[in-house]
C-alpha cells in the first residue's frame, strides 16, 4: 500500500546521484526499490550511484544486468540489481532468486512491471521522467519506507542549508540506540551527521529510558562542557536541534587499540587522566546551551542501578540456561543488589559519561596531553559514582584489557587523584570501583543477550570477555554474596553458540 508520494526535480546527473545516496543512506535488508522510466530518464545513473554508495566505492564498476538479469553487490547491505526487461513470465523470478535476494539483502529492480505484481518486501517505487534539460523523480513509498524517506530527504535539506550542498553521504556504523550516523563529505571537508529523530509519544519505552537523554540538546550541552575543560569533544558545525540534526567534527578513526584489537597502554593511561581531570572537582548538574536554555544531568542512583542490574536475570540467565530464572533466584538477586547499591550512596559523585570505553574514544595524535583523547557518545551523561567511568575504561566491554593493564590504569588514575587532593579516599574508591565494575558487566551481559534475542547475535561474541571481567570484580570482599549467587545460578561456561 502506497502511503506517500513525493516529486523531486533533478536538474542534472549530480542531483540524480544525490537522490540515490539519500535512498542508499536508509536502505536496509528486505527493501525493494523499483526503477521506472524510458530511455535516457536516468535509471542507469541512479542505479550506479546507489550501488556505489552502499559499497562505499565511487569507482565500482556497475554494468547493466540486461543480459545476466541480476548482478549482486556486497556492502553494508547486499544489493541485488535486477533488470527484468527480458523476463518472459513472472514465474521466472523464482529461477533468478528474487525472494532469496530480498531475504538476504535489498533488491534494486528495473522494469518492475514485468514482474506482474509479484514483487514483495518493503517497496519504494521511483519513476524517472525527462523534464526540460533535467529529470523529475516521482517517489511512491510503502508503509515501511515513508518515514525513512521523509527523514532522509530532511537530512539532505539540512545539509544543503548548512553549507554542505551536494555533499556525499555514507552510512556509519552506529550504536544500539535509535540514532543514525552518516559520514558526509564535500570536497576536502568531512563531517559526521547525527540524526536523532524525536521519539513519537507512543514509542515503546526501554526500561532504562527514565535516565536516558531525549534529544540532541543533551549532546550539545555536554560537549560544550567537556570542551570548556580543555578536553576533546566533537565541535558542532551545524545544528537543527528541533529536528534532531547535528553536523559534527569528524575525529580520525584511530582507537585505543591496534589493528589486532590489542590495547595500547599509553592511550588507556591518558584516557584515565581525562577522568581524573573531570573528577578533580565537583561539576555542575545544569549545563548551559549555546543561545540560551540548559540541560540538566539526571542522577544515576538507586532506581537506575536496580533496573539495569535486572537485565541479567531477565535476559542473560534465560540465554545461558534456556529457562527463566526461578522466583527464588530472582528474589535473591534483587536483595543482593539492593544491598550493593546501598553501599554506593556515600561514594564520590561526579559526571558519569556512562559508556567511556574504546568504541567511544578516538586517539587524536596531533593534539597534546589529555586533548589527545577524543570523546564521543556522551549524551547520556549523568551525575553518579565517579568510579563508574573508571570501571568502563579499565574493563573495556569491546577490547580485552589484561588484568595487569587494568591494574596499572586504575593505579594511574588513583595517583593523579591523590596528587590533586591528598585526602582522596582510595580505599572507598576501590570498593565502589569493584561494585560498579560488577554492575556494569552484569548490565551489559543482560543487554547483549537481549539484543541477541531481538535479532542482533553479533553482540554475543563479547560475552566471554564480560564473564571474565565479572570474575575479576567478584574477587573483592564486598561482592562475596554476589559471587556465591553467580556460582549457584549461572553455568560456568557459555552455550556453544555464544
């Protein structure tokens, strides 16, 4: 069923290619894009641009599939390019593997009328017509495409109005949120687009949503505060905060680890120094926004910690045991964590960036000192126990940090804090660190099991690392009761498919 139709004038081939990139930026598995139009209408230009954008290869050869009927291209989404002109019967779609192509990726179809209504999937129909010296595109979007199409066209309008007219767009690997990221380029300029659409009032609520940021204003305000401390957060090059669009400085793709995933000692130590800089004195919970207004950092307290911990009995235990946790086991878990969370109430409080680990930290080799640590993905910053971010860094969820390096980074942080404030209570901080490290790994085990259960199994590859980290934390005397619970209710090894 068509729920939206849009007409777009395309004055030249560059405009046709830009529209193809707008579609490619939001293409996903299961999509079917049909192309209609006579000779010279621009179908070849459009198809080539879309496939090159998906493959992120501007020089990719994209021959017409007129004689082969289908040509497949790998990329962020596998795209099967069909030309059905020589199809004599719609039944031949089965012979050329159309349904399999849609099941495994997306399909771009020329001459779709030859399919006689057999096309399935989430359909976007594009009719290209000659209009004067240019072309005109009439886009008819199915239900699954309508909002994506509108959002992508709004991105293009935002870029055009921000001095980035004609910029190329490439999808970037994002996080587990609803935010969408793209890399945009115009000549020698490069930037990152953050697309954070305002959530509809009836959107499903994540159990953690009560203390998660709601829109781009949080990112803008916290970034300004970090830069004011001399730290490196991406500069905002352009913004439409009401619409949820930010154009951000792009940091080099250089990480805390080498190409083999081995952590680089110097970079982890400097990242700990960033936290010591933030935690050196109390920080405000209300942050100003450029041009007026403010963003208030929510507290990271008992309720939030409790909700997050319960991801483990609710999702991870069924994942590893193939059965729900018993009522008694869950009650014991809740009671244990109520006690542990209570022990955090007197812990030192400060900004908690929340996911301060390798995917969200870039290494900026051309800067000095702590400014070499480029921080992203901090929009959910809260006010809570400062040891949380130290645990996030030292027990990096995406990189295996050896125990020796974890200890060195932790000691480096403590030494910097003592140098700045000799009265710093390192013993109390060590206990908070152990509890928060255990909590973080408990939470992430549950979250990753939940993501896997919802069709994202790649997260399971991190689980053995998280289990190993959890074991380290459970050695602290404060976690003796939780260690006993884990031995009682969690198997000692993962299922084979984890």
